[in-house]
C-alpha cells in the first residue's frame, strides 16, 4: 500500500475529518497514540486551506518511503510536479534534522522510484508555529530536485500555488506514477536497522530483473536449511558475490528471518570484520533504543547476541565442548577466516591453548558439528577481498571439508572456481566431489551498493589490472556515476561537500599503507573509531563529515558512503611496467615481493575504490621534489594512468 489515504480534489474536500482519520487509522499497522492522531487532525485542515486554490491535485497521506523504512506526512501531485510535505507540529523553527529528512524523502523518490526519475520534486517543511517562512521559491538542481522550502501554515497555499504554476497544466497519469516500480538500494546500516525492526527485505531491497537474484539466493538458502532440518543433515552453503552485491544484506535477512519465525534455531550473524560488527551493533542499539524507549545498555545485550564477532564466537567454544545453541550461523566475509598457521599462532600465544592446531574454518565447522542432529552454515565469500596476512580465502574451508567433514552436504556457487575466489587453484577438484551441489542462485553478480553504477566493479577490476583501454570503455558506461580526479586535496573536499545533499554521507579513505599522505595532513596510522566515523552527526569532529580523519580498507570493508574521496599514495604506484607494490618502512619505500602481500595491497585499493554509492573523487598528490619519500615521479605516472582510464580533472 503506497499510502494510508489517497484522494483527488473532489474526494478530499467532500470527506469529513473523521472519515479521513478513520482511513488513516485503519491503514496504520502500529498502535495509534494520541500524539499521532492529534498530528493528523492538525494536518488535514492545514492542507485543505493550502489546496483550496488548486483546481486539480492528488493527495497522499502517509506516503511510503521504503528504503528509509518511513512515511512522508503528505505527498501532493499537481500537474507533473511532486510536492513532499513534512509537518513539524508545534515547532516554531526549522530544525536542520527535519530539513535533511524531507530532502532525503525527495532524493529517495528521485533515485529509486521509477515514476519519479524524470519529474520535478519539491520538498516542503512546514513548522506549524513558525511566524515566517524562510524559503518559498524552488531551486531545482540538475536532477530537478529542489532544495527544501521552509513554510509556515499561512504561506503554504501561496508557496504551493506559485511553485506549481509551471506544472499545473501538464498531464501525468497519477495512478501509474504511484504504482510504478520502486528499486531501493539501502546502505547496509539502513538495511540492518530495517531488518532488525522486522521489515521484510523485499520492502527495502530492489526486486527488479537485475537484482532478483538476491531473492532467489535467499529462497535457495532457506530451502537448504529446511531440508537439513527435516532430514537431520549438516550442510554448508558458499555464497559468492561482487563487491556491493548484497551478500551481507542476504546474510542479515537470513539471520533475522530464522530468528523471528524459527526461534528454536537461534540463528546468528557472525563476522570477522571488527569495524563492521561495531558499526552495525551501535547503529541497531541506537535505533532500537529510540524506537522502544528502552535504555541503550539493555538493547545492546540483544544486539550483541544477534551480531557477533566471529573471533569471540571461536574463543567462547575453544575452551569447552559445549554444543552451540545456534543451529544456523551466517559467516560474513568467510574468505577472511584465518589459516591454520595464523589461527594456531594466535590461539597459542594470546589464548594460552598450546594444542590448538586447526585453521579457523576447520574449528568453526567442528563446533557446529557438535550438534547431534542438524545445522546449516552459510559462508558469504567476497572475491578479491582478502586484505590481511593469514586470511585463508576458500582454500581452508575446502581443505577442512575434505579432511574431516565428508558427511556434510555442500552447496556452492559455481563461481568459486574463478581466480578471485580460488587463490590456491584447488576448487575445481573440490566441486567434483559427490557431496557438492552447484547452483547459480548462490552467486550475486550485480552490485547494488552503487545504484548509479552497477558496472563499477568491472571498471575497478580493469583499472587495478592495468588495462587502461578496457577501463576507459567501462568508464564510458558510468554515465550517472561521476568519478573525477584532482591533485589538490582541498578541491576534493569541496567537491564532496557540494555533491552531497540531505543526509548523504561522505568521507576520505586511503590504503592502510599510505603513510606519506601524512604530509597532506592525512594520518592513516591514527586509527578512527568506525562507529563514530560512520554514524555520528556532521557536527562531530570524529565523523566522516569533517573530512579530517581518513579511514582505511580495514575500517570500511563491508560498509559504504554515498560520496567518497579516495586518497592515493605511492604504495600502489603505476610505471611503464604496470602497477608496482611498495611498503613504507623506516625512512624509505621498499618493494613488496611476496605474491600474497602484493595481492593484499591490490585488494586494499579494490576495497577503497568500491565504497561509494553515488560517485567519488580520487586525489593523487603532486609530490615534492625536495622530499625523497615522495618525489613527483612517484605520483605523476599514476595520475597519467588514471587519466588514460577516462577520468577527468576537476
């Protein structure tokens, strides 16, 4: 249901206040409190007065904004212009958060509602006790979304009439507009909040032909779980996907669905990505506390049980033979689980377990194998995402299954044989085993993070492979996704601030080895607090908004921003021989010769180049001829290569 109440001019002026209130109350799925009822009873006469002079319109009360999990107070369609009206009942001023909220609604419709792509959209904030209106004339951007108008009750009618004048006599099939496809692509933080609040994933995620695979993947995994449960089997699913394709969204949805409708299974979401866990936990705790009125401290206990750090899960079971309460576990970024060498060294040195001699995948499977009846393990695998020493990729999972868990059934994406997933080239023999079933439904091939650029991952792959011509061809397809380049960091900052509207978030990212960006005021060794950087308000100096603290690949993997400034250093530099790998040690750059270390550095840049949903600016320093650690030659060839890939200067 697109709105709680819909009416043309005739119906709106013939329905009584009680009739309208009755329709709104019947459509409302939550308990109707007196505050909400009072707000509606004030909004109805305000809109009657404001729309009196408009001879034709369609009004929607409580219009759904699915990606945000919210509803706009009122949407009025006049001619071919959409007015999104948000009321702040009892307010005497125009709060910045309220201004951003109504602008977010407008941008959400523009970006994700098919019927609104080519229409003018004017957001209006009405403060019911404001004495004056602060902004009454639309200022349309290039995408025909106006800056928010700020109106009091008295001026609302004149503002609507004047703003609608150029549009009143243009035809629009309003019913078709309202029912047209909605293709939301929430950030992982927005998705986690909505899913944890028991929204269905289909309400917040795209369901168009390009992204239908997400639903198929979830349905396939649900069928595997049900089969394991009914036949008392142990199963593992390997789900692959390009960066931003929705692997984490699928995993969170599986965990929330199983927890809600199958309480006996105690499904949980595990990740070895510490920053992702911290950010999602903090976001859910803040949101649930605000929704329920419970203290954040009490809410955090429930959130921690739902989203767990995989290393803490491991440590809890390493010292005991306890059977886990969870029958379904989702391992996010399972390719980053530790090798036998890394896990054994850590557990012996840090946890005092002298006889620990297993890889992380082997141990985690052994814990779940303690169940006497059934269990399902879902492993979400990102291609080309290993970024740290000791990360196993798929090889350790496959080795453990072959050695100890031949009684488990394996369901896998056929993509696991591709080089980005199969680092040790042993997947082809693995999939020949009778216990393995392949399915295309377990691969997510379309990026939904960059809703303006589904082909971004292809462009980045060509760029990092040194394929300038192929990158240029791919870049030409990114018509709605700006990528620009500059040699001036302040120019990059200005571009980010200018591009972002509403609460669209921006920030600076760099490789963790970008030590000589310190000369530009960017200290990658000064660690950020990811929850503050991703979640705090723009007035908080610790937040990404301030464009002071730079996040590395370890901070941002699995997360995203709307607009990103990628800061490029000489650790990954271009030359006539292609990309060169370096590490800054002591007072100079040293060549990186180890093949895995080279791969980790390449993947670090893959991660930071795929964090932006709407566009990015790449900053390449000019260097300094008087500084032997950053002469211009370390940067100029990189800049020239990026230009050869199609990027234009700011």
